[in-house]
């Protein structure tokens, strides 16, 4: 029981020591922005004709 407890505590202590590479942070931020812009543009391009069709069909 003591060995298991010490392993768990040493594992939990090691979690906080992991540091990400600063260049990886920049790439992650850039890819996140690109993905967000792509998703936004895709939703706009898909939703715009649908909303126009709904407006034409039910709006009179």
C-alpha cells in the first residue's frame, strides 16, 4: 500500500513539471485561429443560401 501511494504521489508531482515548447504554443495558437476562421467561413457560406431560401420561401 505504501509503494502504491508513493508512486501515485510522485506521478502527481511530475504532472506539473511538464512544460510545452514555446514554438509549439505559437503553432497551436496559429492553427487554432486558422481553424476558427475556416469554421466561421464555412458556416457563413452554408447558412447564407439556406437563410436566403427560407426568406424567399416564407417571407413572401
